């Protein structure tokens, strides 16, 4: 990628090799997605505290069945907002019913993973893309809805304004099949960590 793009070549020298490892702490894909829901639109420490309390409501594996048994009020008492409690329960229900099949999701294409996950209330394309990057470790994800990526791209390429998601979409084409790597460098330029 750096061979065909001098800006990315410069960023590779400045920031070194990308480090794209899992940022979820859970042992299962269900637990990692529940954690991702918890972290949406929250600062790191607040999200960490709420997630620790949420994880503690289940003694043992954080399974869909255990979350359904705990219920809405328990999730709310642990610190989840009403909408996040509903999202977590909806995820659990859809996994138990087989509507969302996390055991096979790693075999799906990127677009199919997003399509599978956005069936869940409160999981949109951004959360699905972060799952692709940080849980499934996919290398060709271009998260145009991520503000940090848009800011970083705009700065790196000397744009006067932050590009919109629509404007950014075709600009990532030249980085295929490594758009995730380009996004990582954009996060670095924006001075942000990749999202939790």
C-alpha cells in the first residue's frame, strides 16, 4: 500500500507497523459484542466500569441464556442505559433463536457479517465494522462512519474540511485489499486510539 501512496508511505515511517489486535476482553463472540454495545458512545473509563459491573452479573460464562435470565432490570442496575439493555437482550434473544449465528459468522463475507449483525437493535454498521476489525481481524474494512478516520484522512491528505462518509467511501478504493490498515493510520493522524 505504501508503495502506491506516498502519504501512507510517510505515515508508515512515522507510526510504524499497525497494531490491530482484539480490543474486546470477552472469551466469546457474544460477550465481545455485548461489550461493544456497552462501549458505544462512552469514554473509556466510564465504559470499563459499566462493563465490569455488567460482566459481573453473570457468574461464569457470559452466555446469551445467562443474560436473558438476568434480565432488563439487572442490566440497568449494572449501569447500562435503557437502550443498551434492550440491545444486549435483543442480541441474546437473536443468538438463542438462531437468527444471528455467531458460531458461523467468521465464515461470512464482510458485507454478510454486517448484514447479520445489524439485525440486532442498537448494532449499526459502525459497531459491525469494529467487530470485523477487532474481533474477526479483517484487513479490508473501510469504516467511513468513524469520525476519527474521517478527521485523520482529511489531515493526512491536506483537505480543508473533514470529508463526509459519502466523500470518503471512494477514496479508500486505492487501499484495497488493506483498507483496515489505512484506517489505522487515519486514527493515528487524528490523534485517537482505534475505538473500543
